[in-house]
């Protein structure tokens, strides 16, 4: 199997991280891969905010968990780094564009030996007054909408086993 296909099939969501920071060189490669995600007509509606400040990560985690009704829940699993993906809703393909960025980030991370996990509820967080304030603090136009939080870090244990693929995943015609 070619290495790219193998990486795509072997990547897993990591839900427990070491405190070890991800090396700058690897982060740059992961983020660069995110910027090369496909986007509708090449308009690149997405933006990535890399957060490594532990206090900001903890605050975002509380906001994220509050959407679930439990602000004490640890939804970021101790990840030392979070790549927040936002997108401009004025571009018609914004949701797909942002999700393609998320996929590229996670797959590039895996290829470089870095764990990742897609954490949802970014839209609700960045629609909130607190989330809008974070965007202002980061110097980002408030029209941007949250797509997802890509946790990045080194796994604290082995990756989970893959779940079996459903039998009707693919339908062949012709």
C-alpha cells in the first residue's frame, strides 16, 4: 500500500495526550498541509488559528464543554495544541472548505507521527459572545464561523483499534 493511502487508513482520533509540545517544524508542515486543502473554486474561505497557550486552550475547552451542558468536562483531552478552523460564510462552500482543511490537518499530523482529534462545537463556541471576543482578541473579523478544533499532540498511549467498516459503505454501479 502506498504510504499516503496507508496513512489515510491508519489515522485514528487520539483522546489522551502527553504534555510534550509538538515541534515547530512539524507544526509548520501540518499547518501548510491545511492550507493546501481543496476549496470551492480555490477561494480558500478557511482560516486556521494555532493556539498553544495553555490558558487559552483551557478557556476554549470550558466554552466547548459548556455547549454540552457540562463546563467541567475535558473535551480537549489534554492536547497541548489546538488548531481552530474557521471559515467565511460569505463564500458558498465555506463548510466544506473548512472540513477539508480539518481533514488535511489530521492526515498530515498522522503522517508526521503527531496525534489529532476533530472536536466539534466550534460553531457554537464562536457564535457565543465569549467566542466573538476571542476572535476580536485574535484580530479576526467576526463574520468568521467556527468549523472545528483540531487537537494536536503526542498520544499518551496506543491509538485505538479501527472500528469495522460497514458492509454497505460502497455501492458499485457498472
